[in-house]
């Protein structure tokens, strides 16, 4: 059972919200931080020079903010790094303007830190929500969930970024976000941090990650895939990984779905079959076909592999898409 740490033992938590023209979501994000009523909070908003109503919203809450600024930047990584350079908390997190925290998230993260102060970062569960903030599904569907570095390198990014809090001690050693990355900036940081110290899973729902058709992930297409490929090659020391193939097939499938004239339904089913075969390769790196780390190895007889392949193929055929990871 989770218990509340004594007030004098609570770590200071720095939350950074990067934002650019996200006024339609920004107020909910800000309220989700302030409504935590966490007593040792440093809240920083870094706006990239918005032209919508974002500045009006920020000014409405400025009395409750530690720092805020609005100026052009070099992208999301640059904005977050500006906040990280100002961070004084033992724990540091960024919450994008279109995401939001769930009740008691900061208190739970603080308890995780107090209980395991040497972890490099603390990652919790959360929900995938739609544009309106309605829950689509939980992120982790199996408990307990664990960290597996090989599964992250060779598979998919299973860490829910808005539900993750970083130990600043290790962040200062690992360095901040890479300005060269636009899509895999969080994956890169998780891998650098986990090379220094083991991350800690937090058994609680901490945040909601919003998914809609104009997010950077949704519009990244094959440019995103190439960046992720280069990132995987850097850590895996090989030009392509099973996880990268899964990301590629997901993008390919979405494109073929939009163009029925060139790509018939039978071709799309071939992609699903290829995805099912590729996803089974994740098991050799400690992950299930869905990309989430496994506590124990799967039974690996041919009949069991065939059952998992067919099950995953049918599941993707029914839901009409492949990868669920950002």
C-alpha cells in the first residue's frame, strides 16, 4: 500500500511544460499540475512564441508558476532543455501541453523517490486518451511491469513519457535532451539514464497521454522512422532492429490504408502477417509481441509461437492498426 512520506522528507519536483500554440489543451495541463497541491513544486512553462491564446492562459496562472518565458526556440528538445537548466528539484519531469497528470501523481512519484533514491528514473502507468481527453486504453496492461534495457534497445519504446520522473542526480551526468532528435528524444534519454543506474517501476496510474491526428508522432511518417532507425543503430550496433521494423510496418500500414486504389486489402493483410512474424522476434530481447517486457520467458515451442502469431495477427486485423507506442 502506498503511504504518504513525511513533509520534511519530500523531494522538490520540477515540472517543465513546453508549449507552442497549444492553447486548446494548455489550461487542462496547467490545472493538472497545480491541482496536485504538492508542497515542494517548481513549475516552469517554456512557450515557443505562441500566437494563439496560450500567453493569456499562462498569465492567468503566473502567480502559481516558478518561472515562465515565451520566445522562439529550436524545437521541443530545446524548450525542455531550457527548463532543465533552471531545474532545482531532486526529481525532474516534463509534461507536454497536450498531456495531463492524474490525481496524486506527484505524491506517488515522491514516494517512489524516497523509497529508492538511487534509481535513474521512475516510470508509472497511465492512459492513452483521445483529443477530448476520453480514455482509450491503459498503457501497461500487465502488472507487474518492469524495465528491460534490451527490450528498449531492440524493441519498442514502452516507457510512457508523461508518467516518468527523472532523478536529477543522474540527469546531470547523462546530459539533457539531444537537439538533433525530434521523435526519439525520450528514448535516447531513457537509454542514457539506464546505462548509469537502474530505473524503478511505479505501480500507479500517473498521467494521460493524448493521441490525435496532428501530434508530432502521428505526422512524422517515414522521417520519424529514419530517425528512430539511426537511434536504434547507435545503441544496438546494427543498422536495423526488430522494433524498428515494427515501427516501419505500422507507418507503412497507415499509408496503405489511406490509399485503397494502389494497395488492396490483401496487401494490407500481408503487412499484418509480416508484423506478426516480426513481433515474435522481440521475445529474444525479453519483450512480448506487444513490445512490453516480460517477467518470465514465453514457452517457445513451435505450437506456442504459432498461437501467439495468430493471436497477434487477428488482434491487429480487428483494431486496424499496429504499434500503440509513441
